[in-house]
């Protein structure tokens, strides 16, 4: 059984008091339109309603959730709706930053390995001095730049070597981290507002 210390990442739990005098049947009747959307299957047993969604429409007010359980609980004279909803989208947004951070670290490790391998191969190669090649008279007359001379150690002139960078991976990690934090707080408030609007005729 998954611990509550972990599954809060992709599960949203909450409770909402029913309107005065409202029964469990009344509450589920009011919420029923939410579970009659395309791609949604639901089952009601007594004071508990379970649902599952597959290929849900974007217009669905609960499209971010894949399944869940709603239960009516009596607290003396007061009835309370308790709900637990699961979202794979939230789980993906939580794991994505970790994936991109791992990609960034791997990029740096590969870059260091390539650099060390290149430096090791350069030290093994003996310096060979190549004779200077005279510039073609036609190129010279047309004003073409003279070719760069090789360095004293025999190596070719260095161009702009693009070093492996993890910046892009870190940027995507930051974007998905923000998406998760905003989504986790926002979806919690939005679904509670949807339920309250249905139950309280707001």
C-alpha cells in the first residue's frame, strides 16, 4: 500500500461540508453530470462513488484526473464529502524535472570524458611541422585572406569548439518544476470549487 507521505505527489485529497439538510443521494445527484462526460465510467455503491477516465476530453472539468473515490461521511448532524483523486499528469510534471536534471548531469559527465580523451590523444601524437603552403596568386589578387598558419606544436588552428552544455536540460527542469507546483496548488483549489458550486448551487 502506497504511503500517504509519497502519494500526495499525484493524489489530491480533500473534504467539503454538504449544504444543510442535504443527503448523500442529493449530493451525488448534483455531482452526477461531472461523471457523465465522454471517456468517464463511474459506479455508485451506497455512500461511495468511484470513477475512471480514459481519453477524456479537454473540456471536461475533471480531465486532469484519471480516477478517484468520493465518499459521504456523517459527522453527527453534518454530512461531509470526502474525495481522493489521482492524476498521472501531476506525476509526470513531478518526475520530468528529475529526468532533465539527470540528462544535464549526464551531459556534463560525457563532456568531461570527451575532453580528457581528446587531451590524452593530443599528448600521444608527435608534433609534425608541415611546410608553409604559398598562397595562390589569383586568390591573393582577389584579396582572399591568407590561410592560418599551424601552431608551433603542429596542431591546427582552433575554431570555436562548442562545449557540451546542460543549460537546456536545466531550463526544462525548471519549467516542469514550476508547472508541477502551480498545478498541484491550482488543481486542488479548482476541483474543490467545482464540487462546492455543484453542491451549494453557487
